[in-house]
């Protein structure tokens, strides 16, 4: 697939990726439609594990809707191939590269941080690039906070001693429009992320400290944004 090719210093085989992506959509939609998630673990099902909201609530998706999804996935891979070539070339030449790496570390004795950036790679100059892929229209300018959170995890985790704010590059790469939007980041931005984490924890603490039976469904609202 495309995520492993740059790590192997090879150019992605996009025709293969498109075929594999279409096959994966078929397998995942079947997995969800047949409710295999009820008796299969995520690790056991590997990449086929999928729970679609439409199947969970009843009704499911039509074959036509699944075909639309397959076509959109193929389109996204084509946009990646045709419009983000320079970014892929930089990743291919990188000193090291991680795709969807789980970064976990303790912020203090009670709070543990977990972040999974879409892509992080470090060039020979020790300049690191954090990429957030977007797969729907109208996202330009919306990934700033998310990328700052990834930068916070990359720097404050101390996993990579050579990485500092002054050698980070943040990129929102849209796989529908083909746009690539860069963002700056400063120590003040990382401090702001730190503040938001503590504020969020304090707001959630009263809920977590109550018994489940005492919680109202309204306290767990559906996200209004996936950025």
C-alpha cells in the first residue's frame, strides 16, 4: 500500500493501491453488514474490522452507496498521486518516517497523552514534517489546532530528541481538492495545547467520577467536526 512504499524508499504503486482500497471497502462493508464485529476482535479481523453506523442502527447502506465510497477512495488516491507529488518525494527521501504512529506519554502523574499523526517524517537536515490528510471538501484552514496537538505530542513526548518547534513543518494535505496548507507553530502554540488539555480534563472529570447510571446521554454529544 502507499503508506509502506516511502518507508521502503520505493515509489508507491498507485494502481495496486487503488485495487487494494476498493477490495478493502468491499470486505469492510461486508464485515459490518454481516455484524461480524459482534463476535470478532479488532486485532483478529485486522484491517477488515468495521462498524458502520447505518448497520448498527438498522437499514444499512445500499450497494450503490458503497460503490460511491469506493469511487471516492480511488479518487483520493489519484489526487495524492497527482497533486501531492513533492510531499511524497520528500517523504521518500526522509531519514525516517512513521505512518499513523501511536505516540503515548505521561503529561503528569494523572494525565496520559495519546496522539496518532497521519504521517511524520524527518529529513536529513533534521527538519520534521507532520502531515494531516483530509478526505472531504472545504477543510482548508481547519487543521491548525489538530496539527498543533500533533506537534505538542511530537515535541513534548521527547521520543525524538532532535525535534524542536523551530524545525517542525506542519501540513494539511487535502486528498479531494489537492490543496496543501502549511501552518506555523511556536512554543506559545504548544503551551496553548497544554492549557486546553488541562481544561478539557477538568470539564470531563465530574462525568468520569460519576457512576454510568447517573450520566445523561446528552452529556456525550455527537461531534460536530471531525477535524
